[in-house]
């Protein structure tokens, strides 16, 4: 599966995020945010914003990310 950069998701950095499935990719994406937040304040802002989202908002965001992941990997 093709990686999607953090830039393509949140517009922050060019780190490629990989995953054989969407769920694996999503876990790697969140891990990337957590690790990068120690160095880059923009990543911490995304984590902070996520902490204030309702479960419904998080699911809508995840569905949006899944569409991007599927498009990048040629899945319809």
C-alpha cells in the first residue's frame, strides 16, 4: 500500500505514513502525531484539537481520512 504524507492529511510535514490496511495506517498516523508533537508544535495542536472533538466528530474525520487513504491506494 502506498504511504500518505502527513502533509496530505493535516498539511503539517512530509513524513510518509504507511499501513497495509486503513486501520493500520490510522494507528500509525496517530502514533506519528504523538511522536512528532514532542518536536513540532503544529502536531501538538492537531492532538489538542482532537481531544476536544466529540466521538461523532472523530468518526467523521476518520471517514474523511479513509476516503483519502482509499483514493491514494486505488480503492473505491
